[in-house]
C-alpha cells in the first residue's frame, strides 16, 4: 500500500521547497511538486502537511541499546532502552555500543538488541567490543565479527585517556584499527574504530600518533565525547583537519565550565572552516554519565537520553542557524561515515525515515521505514514490552 505526504516543506537535508512524497514498501518512491495519479485502491493514506518542515530521520551513532553503566556495582547498570524512547525524539536509526561493562554485557546481546529493534520497525546496527582491548567479540576476532555478522559495522567504543580503559598501547590500537579497516574493505561496511575519550590529559595522543605512523586512512578513527573538555575539543579539530570525523556528544547540561555543550561545540566546529562533513553528533542514550572523585569512585551519575539530539537541533534553530546547515551532523554525515546508503536523505530509493517538525522546531511526527511511530506528538508504536 502507498502513503502520500502532500505539501511538505522538504529539507533533504538540502532545501527542496514544497514537495509531495510518495512512499511504498518502506521507501521513498517519488518526490516532486505534485504527486502522480495513483489508483485509489492502492492508497492507504494521504496526509497534508500544510507546509510543515519534513526532514530525514535522525541517525544516532552512539546508543547503549542494552544499557550502560555498572561503574558502581550491579545495581548501577542502566536498563535497556525501549523502542519509543528512541523514536519519539525523531531517531529512526541507531548504532549500538558497549561501554565500561563489556563482560556481563556482550556483543552477542548487543546484536540481539539491534535485531529486536529492527523487528519492531526501526533500523539498528552495532559495533563489536567495548571499552577494553583485546575486544570482547562474538566470532573470536574483530574481522570475523564485521565480516560474518550482518548487524556489526565496526569496533568500539574502545576507551582511551580514561581510567576505566585497558590503557592500550599504540601497537594495540593500530592492530584493532587495521582489523576494522580490512574487514570494511572485505564487506563494503564502514569498518570504523569508534573511540571513547575520557578526561585524561593524554587526550587524542594515540590517534595523532596513529595518523603519523601508520597507513590506516584517517576516516577509520572516529573519536566521541570530544566536547567533554575544551582542550580535547581543540585536539579534535586538529585531527578533523587531517581527515578524521569527530563525534560531539549531546550531554545533559552540567555545572562544568570545562565542558562544551553540544550547541557550543557545533558552532565552534562551523567557525573553524573545517569540511562540514567531518562532524557527527550522538546522544550516548542509555549510557551512564558518572562523575568520579580523585580515587576513581562514583560520586554521582546521570544517563544519556535520545531526546538530546532533537533538543540540540531545536536550540540551533532558535539561534537562527539554517535548518539545512543544522541537519547533516545528525543525518547525512552519519550515513556517509557509516556507509548507510539508504539513510540520512530524502530522495527516491531512500528508506522512508521521515520526521515532521512543528513551528517551534520540535518533533511532531516520526515515520520509520514507511510506518508512523509518532503522530502529532503521540506514540503510535510501542516496543514489545512497553
């Protein structure tokens, strides 16, 4: 059956103006100023968006699908995210990661969680391993996981410059980056090494040395949480100039003068005149956000939230940034880096992952794979156990 969206102000993410969208079998089948004639018996629904802004579904490349945490004992493990916690904020595609606890949580459970979300109607992939090296894999190797497991796109989040990391050496990091890269070549997948950055003074030193001493393409290294310290962010801008993509985390607001809010970091990146395609933004949804004392003990803990992405977009719009400039780090840039070829854009052949924004820039409606998950602010599809 066919759905038709009429009079949508389309940002694909480039502005296309007022368009009609024809959706069939979960994909965009037609985009133009006036939808072609289609037999009534084939049409399931016609929705007039009356000029509302229509954008691609958001792609969150750092989500703890099985829950994160565990830094202060078993009771501190964050529970898994339900479907509507992801979709109600405009996210239609996720990439799952493990964090500190890559022992009681596993790559196997992460793959299962991704497949579960696919069965519930959104798109989901994951990375193999977690904070520590050697990585906890499913087949016995990073290359084996990426080559043989459909849902696995790369490896991460490997922790560096963090007291919770395995304190990896340059040789160890290069070995896992090489495995990810070669597996990507073998499969056409992204083969990304996604790196957790902690508060340590070493910052991105391992990445800089990797770029200086190896032949591995810079695009393989994808550091996240780079806005957690101002000095770290400056280092991140430097490696972005060398060809790496960097990932800003939409942290909840905290009383920390050294941390850059996502909006501030995004604006700083734009002012740097670096290639705009080298920036992504993620939520760390489902992950724990612990605060440690000098002895490494947790003194407080928050959790990442999926809605952080939509809230960041809304704030950027309120600050008078153009929507076509705001969208790529949340949509097309992520799709290109992770080689999600049917995601991140509104065009014929792309998956029908679509988000309607209201006049204030907030998420009003969400469609994933041609099915409404949020309608006029109300959840239309819930997860199996919601």
